[in-house]
C-alpha cells in the first residue's frame, strides 16, 4: 500500500504545474469580500432665480373704438338747402354753421307775425285807455257797473291777444333761426348726404344732412369676465385704473386711458360685463370702429416673489417647487401661490428672493438629489435670468 503523501514519479510534473494555481486560489479565497457602490450622476436641469418685483394686476381684452358722441344732423324745418358751409371730413366746433336753408318763407312769416303783434298792441292800448276813462265815470256813478265791467273784459282780452301775438313773433323768429343748421357738438363731419338745392324735411330719419362724430376725447368699449367685477369696482372707486389700448399691426399704443363706465348688468349668455374707457385722442390715432387690444391695470402687487410657471408643480398635497441649494442638491418645498401672471407665478410663501428654482427636469428629481444646471444645448451654464416685469403695453 502506497503512503498518502507519496506520489508516483510520473505524476509529479502535473502536480508541480498545478501547485501555483492552487495556491493562488487558496489565497484568493482567504481575502474579505468588497461591495462596489455606484454614485448616480447629477440630474441635468434648467433653473431660474426667484426675484422680488412689483407686478401689476392686468385684465386683457379686445375692444372696439367708439365715438364718445355721435349726432345725425337734421333740419328742424322743411326747406331747400341754399348754402353748404363745410366740407366732408372737416373738424367743426359747437355752434359752427353747417348748412343754410332758403330763409325767405320764414322771414315772411316773421313779418306777418310782427304786423299782427302791432295790431294787437294798438287794440290793447285802446282798450286800456277806455278802461281808464270809464273808471272815472264809474266813480261818479255816471255809468252802469255792467258797462264798466264790459270795458274791463275788453281790455283783458286785448291784452291776451297781444301776448299771443308776441309768442307768434317769437316762434317765427325761432323758425327763421332753424334755417341755419349749426353743429350741435364738436367733432369730425362725415359724408354730406344732401347738397345745395335739395329739399329737406323736418326731422327726417331717412336722410340726415351729415353725421358728426366726436373723436377727441374718444371711448373704447370692451368686456371682462364677471369674476373680475369686484376687483374692477374697487379699482374704480380708488381711482387707480389705468387703461392701455394698442394695435400690433400699426404699432399703435395709447396708455392714457381712464375707466369711466361699468355696465349695470352682466351678459347672462357670455358671463362678461361691458366696460368703457376714455382716451384724450388729441392726435386722432384712435378711430371709431377700430379693434384694439385693451389692458386694464386694476392694481399692483408690491414686492412679490416671482418664478416661472414651469417651476411650480401641482400634486394632491398642493403646490411644490424644487430649490437648488449651493451644494448642488435639490430640496422639495411646499409653496403658496398668490396668483398667475402670464408665464409667471407670484408666491406668498415657500421661496425667498435670490434662491434658484428648477424649471425643467423635475420628473427625474427626488428630494436631496444632485442636480446640475444645463442650458437647452446641454452645456453647463449660468443660472437663468429672472423674467421681465409685466408691461401694460404688451
């Protein structure tokens, strides 16, 4: 029997060859096991800086320019147009002569009325003289009371006829003055519908002589949602409403409007209420019938914390936001939203001025995760600039 440690001569080379491998395997099995920890790379995000701003409260609408006053000029008497004293499109003032009618028939009527008044005046004077004469006889009982009363009645009747003739003269003078058609308001004349020689009828609704629109000042009518009614009323009472009208096609911008009218009812079909603002419009840039964009400023939120709308996340627990801290980790914070203004959100709690908030990439973030600000091109960049302030002209 061969001893256990004895190896045949032919087996020695193989054992010698395997010995280093066996030793290495034994040594490797004696080493303690090590665990490799993989650190995830920072999450690329886009960021912005929370800023403190005065943000105006704005209501945006589409409005229609309207003449503050519009008058269809008509004749108050029947007659023939003798003279036209203006051109179409002229600027006229109150009381300026526009059209003159043939005044001869009305001058004749005035002459007749004056003649009738002179006759009535003479009869009244004669009746008064008779009363005075017979009053002396009545005092001496030289005339009966009945005859004296008749003279008094005759004098009173003559006096009434004289007053009627005076009224007739005044009416004839008025009719004569109507032959001069004057501008009732200041404004711009439209198309002249009746020319010299045309016969006009009194108060003809079918053919007015001309239409005058007052262009300075001028009004802009527009509508806002009914839920803004209380805010508009409060601003109107406090006299802090500023109205801007603009048109992008012509680069028209007017910032000197003031709110002067709030309709007394809300449209039940649209839920809108009509407002009207007045602009000085001295340069006549606003024209009746024109459509403009209207922005009504009802107030200003002072020193509000402003962040982009994309920074605020909504969940069942309310609003939250990721804040990027100086050590490049993010912190999830609950915030309280004051209101939304275009592409910005005003916050009342949760973020302070100067803090960096994440605006894109939140889906890959967890509270405490590492993040790295990136630009849209993927390169590491500076923090996003704060959003601009509201501009009522836009």
